[in-house]
C-alpha cells in the first residue's frame, strides 16, 4: 500500500474544518518535530495553532480534522532513564490556592478553538494547543473597565 504525499504548496491556504463542522483556520505552514512527527500550522484570527497530522481525517478541497472532543487522550512519550537514587513515594501535592488575581474576580481564560477553561496567564490551551494572543499591559486594564 503506498502513502499519499502532499507538497507544502498543496496544503498552504486550504481551510481546516473539524468533524463538528467548525472552522479551525487556514493552513499557513507545515511543521515537524525532532522525532519525525508532522503537523500543520493553522492560523485563525491572527492566532497560530499546531495541528498534528495524526488528527487529520481527510485532505481534499478542504482539510477535515477530527474534532477535539472525539479524540482519545494521547499518551505522553515515555523516556526511560536509569534512576540515580531509589525512588520513594511522595505525598500528593496540596490543592492549588487561588491567586490574588483570581480572588478579585479574574475569570479563567476560555479557549476560542475548543472552549476549554484555562488559567488566566496561559499562553496555550492545555487541551488543544491553541496559542492565545499576547496581552499588553493595557489589555487587562481595558477588560476591567468593560465590566
């Protein structure tokens, strides 16, 4: 069975839609990691998002991506290193205390791509990897004024 290969020029500019009929964005570039994994760099509203090729269901006039809700959680890669000391069980970490900002009513950041709630200072979505816009010093001030 032969594999289908795509040139970068065939992918850039194609619209990416998920299986829930939601627009993910437009392919801006192609990326790969040190292990040979490949991904699409997709932009929407000026935000860049990395979409692993393993989540792509079909490529045609558009690119069809498996919706985040339909994906099984991916196992993290395991690196095996010989232990330097015998490991001892540790007590579970205490629950995180709300930050000073959260106590004054600062709401969590919701991902515009998948809707997952993220900590206010997050740079990327913890569920889908969506890269949030950087906020300038006046942006948080404007958000407070709008309330």
